[in-house]
C-alpha cells in the first residue's frame, strides 16, 4: 500500500501518511455502493383467464358426459349425444384451447379449426346416411379454410403491398363462389351460373380497384392511411 500523494510505502492499517499527512486511500476498504435498482425480477401478474378456461373445460366435459350417459341409459345407444360431444369438442379446440397458450398463432389454430369442422360434418354425414360430404361439405370447408388463412396471413406477414394482396384475395373470393355453385350442382343438381356471377363481378371489381390503388403511389398512400394499412 502506497501514499497517493508522495508515493511512500505504508504499512497495512495506516490511516494517514506519516510524511505528508495525507489520508490513506484503501480501495479494498471502500464500502460498496448500494444498488439503485432491485435485484429481484418482477413477478408477472397472474392471468385471470386460466380459471375461466378451467371452468369452460369442466363445463364442456360435463355436458358431453351427461348427454352420453343420458342416451346410453334411456335410449340404449349414442344417438344425438354424438352431436353434443363432437360439438363441444369442436367448440373447445376452436375457441377455448388456443387461449391456454401465451402466444396464439392463428396460422396454426385456424386451419386446425377447419379440419375439426370437417370431422364434425363427416360424422353428421355418416350418421344420417347422406352422400353430401365428399362432394360438397369437405371441399367447401377446405376452400373456406384456405381463404380465411390467406386473409389472416396477408395482415400478419409483411406490411408491403397490402392493398394489392387484399385485391387479389377479393378476386379469389369472388371466383371461389363458382366452385361453391359447382359443388352444389354436383351434389344436389340444378343449373350452373345462376347466382355465382353476381359475387364474381362484385368482388372482382372491388379487387381490381384495390390493385389499381396499390399500383398508383398517390392513391396507395391515401388509402393505406385511410384504411390503416
């Protein structure tokens, strides 16, 4: 240990330099400064949605089991309890189940909801002895799933050219009505092009207008500001 002023060597424990009377500065003896912030991490607030989700889970489970037990006891078969159980399962996985996660990815849960809807419609078709699932319900549900997923993806992935993407989506929705009428024609009969041309024309005109707005810079800036895009 040395004096900070004259540099003379000092024995340990010396408080003042015997040569120049300068107080001895000992860095090891300097008390550590108290931290200005807490060393504890903040406790995240407890979410209130988990008790509600638990209640909905228990309620839907109880409703499904009650319907099944009632049909088995009184009707000696599943009968209408299948509708109740599958309907509760569809509602749970499409509406309730995503809220168990902190980060809900709609591009995963939306297609899952449409797949479960297809399963529910398939059960109804098989139980009622109908022949409308493969030719009408299945392609229609998948078409709606693709359109809804594409619409969500437009507003979640990338912020550029949203007007053009929305215009293309509107044209796709309009053209998809021809497929809906085709599925209807194949399954239930009837004439083609009786009503689908109206939504095709309407959605196509709106889509072309949005594409034109997205191509022209002044129009694009105006509509993106007005439509919060």
